[in-house]
C-alpha cells in the first residue's frame, strides 16, 4: 500500500499540460499498487492563503490565545503538512510563470515548510523531516530550459523546487519536462505524448 499526494497548481485547469501529465502519472501509480490512496490538492481551485501576520502569529503562539481566523489558518497549514508527511510519493505539477513556480505553489510550500514538522535545526545544521519519499515534478513551459539550453539561467523553478524539497528531506526528485508548448517547433500533442511516455516508463519501473 502506498500513499500518493498529487499537488497541481496551473490556473488552466484541465487544459493544463502539467496537470494532465501529473494526473495520469498519479492514476497509473495508484493502479499499479492495489490499495494505494490518492490525495489531490488542487491549488488553482482551492489555493492556500499567502502567509501574512496572522499566520506568523499562529505558528508560534499558544493555541488558546489564537483568534478564530488565526486558528483557521493554522488548521489549514496543519492539514496540508500532514498530507505531505503521510505521502510515500509526491507528484507536483506546475507551469513556469515568469521563470518560476506559480504563486499558489509557493504558498503551499510556505505552509508545509514548517519548523519541527518537516524540518528542524540541529547542532550539525538543518535536518529534513519529510524523508523517504519519491517526488515527481512535472514542469510545463513554452520556453526550453533543459539540455544545456541557453535559457537555462532563467529557470528558477527546478533549482528552487530541488532546494526547498531537499531542505525538507525529499532528495529523490525526478523532473518530467513538458517544454516548448505553443512555441511552434513541434506539435504540442507530440510534446505531450513524449511526457506521457515518460510517465508510462515510471509506472513500468514501479511495478517491475
């Protein structure tokens, strides 16, 4: 049995290539392991609020001192964090927006990157607590940033995700790239099918 957490963030909904690829991968991994659970957190349909003063207070103050709004913000963060901690496999889908991840995904990260829950500081340095998870990150973009592309320096999504996930203990991160969408170099369906082909190989290796 395996717990799968699917996190999608594209505002394009079902038209999103990153969402389509990630959802197919999640379904295949679930079907390959009978009894698996799949939790889908759709950040476009139900975004977590960007953190502000009330949240900053809520994560440090005693529970009995919190206002109703502060308690609600903390509860939402606790739920998202527990979903992550419970997962064996995490699938993150994002379209590149202004060279980085969507703000909704950044907000989710801000809610789950919690001291004493997903990381802690020790005398030897920071320690990630969300360990022993496989992460797949599906990144869709019009531009091409991988394979020694001259535009690679503009890609702040992949390095950021790898760094922040690793900080929380998730060091086994595999990227599935859906690049050149709408660029005209090749049909979009060809790009999509190539990415879906990668998910099928992942499914095959998972049950091999």
